[in-house]
C-alpha cells in the first residue's frame, strides 16, 4: 500500500549524500591521473651551465631513516626488434640469483666479445642489454634557477633519479669526508652543476656546501617536508620485475599490448586504451654516465693475448661483468 502524502515531509538528506558520493566517484575517475614523472626532480641544462641546490633527505621509510638515503635498482633499456625503445626492471634488483633473459643475452654476446668473435654491433648490444644501476633519493629543491613557467621546482620535495657518477660522489662524501649530508639538522646542501661534455650532460663540477645547515627553520616547514618524503622502494620498484617469459617476449618483440577499460564522463562512453604508465619510469636518463662506444678491441687488456677457450673457466660475477662492460672503449 502506498504511503499517504497527507502531512508527509520528505527527508532527502540520505538521498543527497548518496547522489553526492556517486557524483564524486565519477569526477575522481574522470580526473587526470597523476603522472609518475610529476613526482621527480627534473634538472636540465640552460645555457653553458646550470646550478640547482638540492637537500638530500633521509629515507624515513627504511630503518627510521638511519640507512642509506637511496634505493637502488637494476634496469634494462633496449630497443626491441620492432625499433621500439623499452624499459624493464631487472629481476636481479630483488634477487641477484634470479634468472633474467636480458642478462642472459648480454652474457652470451659478451662471451663472443671475450673470444674476439663479436661484431661491433654485438659488442654494443652486449653492453646495452646488460642491467645498469639506478638510484633514487628524496630531495628538497632549495633553489631552482628556472622561472615558474619554465618548470621551476623550488620548494618541492621530489624524487631524484641518479646514476653511478653522482652516487659515487655521495658515497665518497659519506665515507671519506664523514659528511652525513642527509641529516635534517646538520646536513649539507648539494649543488648540482649541470654542464655538457661532448654530446652528454656532465655533473663533475657538483659539490656540497662547505657549512652544514638545517633543512628547515621552523617546525611547520619541517613537518611539511617530512610528510612529503616518499617510500623509495615502492616508488622505484613498484609492482616489481616482470616474469621471465614476459621479459623474453618484450626482448624479442612479441609483447602483447595490454589494455584496460576506461569510462569517459564527458562522452558517456567506455573505451579501451593501453594500460597507463607503469610504476616505473620509462624514460631513464643515463646522461650522467655517458654511454661508452662499441669497442674495436676485446674488453681484456689490449696487451694481453686472447685467453684460450676453456669450459672450466669460472663465470664472471655480475659486478665483474658490468665492470668489463663499462670498459668497452674506442681505440
């Protein structure tokens, strides 16, 4: 039996709340998703030299900030047979004993280099396919010379992705100079000096401030910075390495493009599109360690005769192999 309308007052608060929740959910789904790169410090060269002042922050998500301030990964960047540039997190990032088809390919090519049977293209491919170290740190951008409309990031807490050259500089500061540069009260600002050396960006002129300074002058600012520090392991590693067979398919150009369904609130349509940006950066910058040209000689010392092939020869460790790969140079 229908409710009589006589003396009835409609209570619509619950209905309004329900409809508002549905509306908010649609707007949130339609809103542009945050770009992975929006959270990263992006230094660039302007003119002959550009200097940024960064404060490296402790990784408070690891051992209460008392461990190293960086998270380390191993990455592969290569071009597949279709000519498409690909990025992949190496499984050895999490387990040095984990099998990886890209590392296996590099080792096979490198064996030909050592046997002096490799072509120039194979020598180059041996190094390109091998995993390379990348490091991630939280930084406060203390000073950025770029204007606001040209990408200035001053005052922001961001993730800085760096390569071996700068990481080595940080290690030297900690070990040799006894500078705990990431201490929030008595740490040191890092002056990132960007220049060009040949065709590549170079950071050799970078240095730490001579005097320590606190990262913030008041509690409110310190709290803002603290709350902005991200978990570097989650940021850099994300969902983790792809399975072996997926990596092999990617390497061989057999990768199937995955798609997801997405509702467009503007048109009311549901469409398929490629899966959004992965949890890992696809545009790794290796310019702080210039790629080494393909060798015209074997990696071993030019003066040394080629070693005879021997099945019993122990395999090189990852560190030894990478060191030799980095030694590929033109003569």
